[in-house]
C-alpha cells in the first residue's frame, strides 16, 4: 500500500467512523424534542432553543472528525 | 479540480504583515456592515423611515427576543456584544456564498514561479478569524462573571478548598473554559470550510449542465444562519451561567 492510498483510506475512515456517534446523538435529541413537543406544545420556543443547543454540541464532535479528515487530506 | 487550501493564502505583504485573502474579504464585509449601520442609525431618527429600516428593525427585534429568552433581565447589558457576534458571523457566512468568492484567482509571485490563489475567501473559513471570535467570546464570559459576582466570588468556582470533590470539580471547570475556546473555533471553522469544500467538489463531480450545487447553496444559507445562531446563543448561555450564583 502506497502512502497516498493510506492517506485516502485514513481520510474516509476518520469522517466515516467519526460521524456514527453524532448521528445517533442527533437522532435521539430530535426524537426526544418531538416527544416533548407532543406532550407540551406551548413550550415550543424553549424546546427549540434547547434542541438547537444540544444538536450543536453533538454536531461539534462530527465537525472535529471532519476537520481531522480535511487536515489528513490537504496537508 | 481547483486546489483546496486549508489555510488562507497571502496575497501581498504590507510592512512584513501578510495580507491574506480572508482578511481582505472581511474588510469588505466590514465596510458593508458599517454602511448598513450608518443607514440604520440615520433612519432611526428620521421622521419618515424607509422600508429597509423596518426590515432590519424587525430582524433585530426577533434576535433581541431570542436572547431575552436566555438572558432575561441581563439582556440589555450583553445585547451589544452578542448581537454583534450574531450579525457579524451571519454576514460573513452569507457574503462567503456570493459568486466570485473563491473562484476569482489572482497571480502571486512566490520565489521564482507564480502561484494562482483565490482573491477572496470567506472569513469564517479561516481558522484565525474563528479563533479570534472564540477568544473574544470566552474572555468576555470571564469578564462578565467577575463583574457580576466579584473577583473572589467568581474565582470560587475554579479554586475551592472546602472539600476534595469541589477541588477536583474546580480543575475540571478550568479545563472546560479552555476547551470552550477550541470548540467555538473549530465548530464555526469546520462548518463553513466544509461547506466550501462540499460545494467545490459537488460542482466538479456532475456534468456542467446539472445545477447540482444549487441545493447545497440553500443548505449553506441555512448552515450559515444556524452557526451564527449557535455561536451567539452558546455565548449568551455561558454568560448566563457565569453571571448567576453557583449553588
């Protein structure tokens, strides 16, 4: 395996594996937010704010993986 | 396929400082923002206001109400900072989507050969810019915490000898303050830079007559808004946590 091939595989693995956890997390956050909305529709704005914040935290992990894979790819 | 660079390229050098393409673009955006601000201020005192004023005023009121739901009665003290974060990041993100950004090339002499680098680059696709924003945000969180609780009242959160558990928690708090800088900077940089890379690559993997970039452009408009919202909302949540008494 050449160095270039190893680099490409590393790029794909970094973002591919790194996206699993945040994907599950965001799915759970969204489903719980929808559940809370169904139970208490008046609290929509509070739920939306909390949901966006929680999604941002979960998404940050995927973004770290993305930055790592971009660094592997382009340096 | 164009060369994708993870860092901003220097266009020219003034007194030894490298003027990069992202700083050039951020200065242009700053000028546009300043013009909008001056027009808004002029309209605010005029007797008959233009439609532009009402449009901008409506969005400002919406942003204010959003932050009011987090900060409550402290909103007036912090709205200048957090609203500035929101508007600055939003404008930088959306200006970075204009045609010509990243596609206009300019030749730069480097050593013997000439390099072709983009003339403009979205400001938030440069790690230096987002790192600066993150440092401003975290420093202002600490300063507002000290201003509201007093120096010793605030520092009690980090250095606490009352029992061993609180001492360890204090060390974790110190680490989390530093990790806030990293997570703020990388979240914004990663999202915007990834969007640029995505749009560049999508444009080159389909035939030219399919406008495949267009849905991703709409996605990037949405991502730009969400990232501006997340950055300013997180700053306001952290400020709210720092300025209220710990139990």
